């Protein structure tokens, strides 16, 4: 059993902390031990909890070049960047990528644009003809303000391109509407605050049929662990197995809190109502020179802490060898019937979906 070093930038955030927990949970269970270093600007209850479970705290600013040099010059088996947002952020990592076995950059579904150039943060919502795959056009990359509506996606694309063009094994993950423990802006609050207020009614646009695909942070963490054992240069969408409607989400959260609403379902002609329908999908690239892999994962319950065995396999069913030349193996909480299809170096597409049972926070 060998020891492997993982560095998680933004390790106390909603996504980063889940990645840290995932790696710590699998350490010593018949595979490699992960030494996980948590990078954050300050401590707090989340950091204290992770350190108590065996993580190593590395206080510092991810955008401090001197700090990054000291942190990454020794090399790492896995580098996960959950906070990078701009071209400059990516350029700061570039000098160290050759010393990292597998790098994961967390991007966003917000990079995708429809035929009219509209994106997820546009005032006028995008209209996609179907599920959004990794082949969907993106907004134009730009050195824009990542905190602005139009700048967020453009800045993310610019960062993606720097990392992917480097040539090192970098996996870009594009989740959609992330939720889970520790997420800074919990999406369930729309429902929770109404329950706490004792409101009897809830008004939903378009009869509650709107869909905006969600992604469990725990599902992202499981995918990070999987791709750590199969480094490559690729872009992967990641989203839940199911895409519940607004009405289904309201009923699920309210039911969990023991509350029942009088549902007022507004029609399409209601003032200022526009239906939202955004699904995340994937496409398996089977063209010549592109190899494909499939992650077969059995049923699991994230809520109950259950886990199911999984592995990356080639199209012939044989175990897919990782960078170190050994068969990839692992365990996952991605939920039932997960399918991961990843293209080879230079092009590819994949999807990992986590069941709604992963909802938390």
C-alpha cells in the first residue's frame, strides 16, 4: 500500500470539503492511503472537522504565487482546484502541472451558450434543443469579472483553455446547480424559509414544471476520486441521475421538514414567468483515435452512507490502467446506474450522475 498526496484548493468549501472527505474515507480500504492537504485562507468548524479526520491544514491564499510555489513544487498525485475562476488563476497553476499526476479543475455549466449566445446567467434565459453535452458551444472566453453575470462563464472558459492547452492531464468538471452540506448559497432555502415562516402556500411558475439540472457535491467528490486514478485531458459534465422539476424539489424538501404546502401552480401566461428547462447530458465519442471508458457503479444511497463498488473499464470490458500502470478500482457514492463515458486525450465527453438521495444541507 502506497501513500499518495492530494492537494485541495478551497478545501473547506462545499465542493472541496466533500472531496477531502471522500479521499479520507477510502484511504486504507484495500487501496492507497491519501495524504490530503486542505488549502484555505482561514480555519473554522469545517477545517477543524477535516483535520480531526486526518487531513493536513495548509492556511494560505490560492492566488498567492509564492504560497503556490511552496505548496506545489514538491509535486502531488492529485490537485483539485475548486476556487479558480480566471485565466490568471489558471496561469498561476501552469508551471506546476507537469509535477502533478492528475489535476481537476471545477468549472460550471454556466459556460454553455445557446444559438443566440445566451447562457445560464443571462437575464434572458437560454433555450437548448435538448440535454446540454460537452460538445455544446460555450461563451467566448474573456478576461472578465467572474463575479458578474456575463463575466463568470467567460472567465471560466478562459481558465479552462489555459489548463487544457498546457498538455498535462487536466480534467475539467462542469457541474450544474451544485448543492450539499457547506454550499454557500443553499438552493433549498427558497423552501426552507417558507416552512420556517409557517406559510401555507407556495407559488410556482409554469405549474412547477421548470427543470434546472442539479449536482450533488458528494457526486462531484466521487468523480474526482475516480478520475484521480485515470488521469487524462478532458471535459466532463457532472449532474444528478434525475432532473427533478421545481414542484418535485419543493415537495421533497417540504416533506423532509414535515410540511405540506397548498401549491399554487401559475400558468405560462402569469406575469414575468418564463419556463426554465436546462438538462445536462453527455456524448460518448467513438470516432477514430478517441478511446472511451465506462464507469460501472452499482446502487448506493448517499443519504445512508452506503457505497457501491465501481471501476473504469475499456470498451472490451478489461480494467482500464491508470497512469501508474495498475488497474483502476474504487468505490463510489454516485447513486444507482451511474455511467461515465470519457473520451481520450484531446477530446472527450462524459457524465457522472448522482441520485437525488444525495440531497443535503
